[in-house]
C-alpha cells in the first residue's frame, strides 16, 4: 500500500491510495464519514428566549456548530467513568446570555473548557431587537455521523485514477484519488489517521472473535 499526498490544506486534503481494493477504499471512506468521534451540542436548556426565533431552531443551529476540541481528551459518555452523569471528560457546556439590539453569534458562547470553542466566531445564531434576549445553556458530547449528521467529521469521496494505455484512457485498478474535506473541528489528516485506527480495531476484534470459533 502506498499513499501519495497531492494537496494538503487546513480544511481539505487530496491523496492517492495505491494497492488497495475497491471494498477497502469504500470502507475507509465510510469510516471517515460516519465513525470518527466528533464533539457537538446535544442538549440545550433555554432559560429565556424572547427573540422571534423558535427554541427548536436555536437548538438546531447550536447542534450544527463545528467545535474545535482535542479528541485525545474526550470519551464517549457511555465509556466514561462518570457513568453517563456528565463530567469534564465527556462533555462541555456553553452559556449564552445576550440582550438586544444585537446579532448573537457563535463567538458569544462561553465555554466551560478553554480548549473547546466553535471553529469560527461569526456563525449567526439569532438577531435580537431592542429588549429581546436569549439565555441558555448548551451541552456538547461526542457522537458519530452514524448517530446524527451534526457529528459527521468530513465529506469524503474517492475516484479511480485515470491511466493512459495505448492511447486510451482507462482507470488504473487499485489506485484511488481521495478527497477529504473536514466539516468538523478536526483536521483532514487526523480524520484519515483515525479512520485507519478504527479499521485496525475492527480487524483486531474480528480476529479475536474468529479465534473462538
Ligand atoms: Zn463523564
């Protein structure tokens, strides 16, 4: 197996993967899209909302905010020693209190963890007119794209590499151009590496079970 980097940026990465089958390339793509743990807002307690925007819409917008976080520092709530009560190792809370007239943006969220924040301060949550206000507390936890699209780490696609043979363009077997674009607070490189780790864990688990047959 050979990997050749084609383009590497902050949000996007293109690489050629050679020496693998179509099912393997597809398994890798699926893991990158739906199995990488991502932190996103899951619960919102609205104390007050006198804006014209429904509570549900505000909660939905908060859920879709991509968050910067260190994946090594968070556990899935079901795997955490707090037994799903919620603690700093498995969740982060954000407090939002704003009074109009103003625009409420992602930059107004006050995080309980200084290392966790939205990827950008400028995502608009609501616009408040004179005397309107919002007061809420949002809680983020880890999830995967399988649970909900808000936990999706990346958009990933791949295509067969073209090859010139005898004046004809054919597709080169076992050679795929991958395109990984992050839509979370994780880097494309981390997403690709983590996908490899998840596939290796699955193979190891299978090996262990197969040994018992
Ligand atoms: Zn916990």
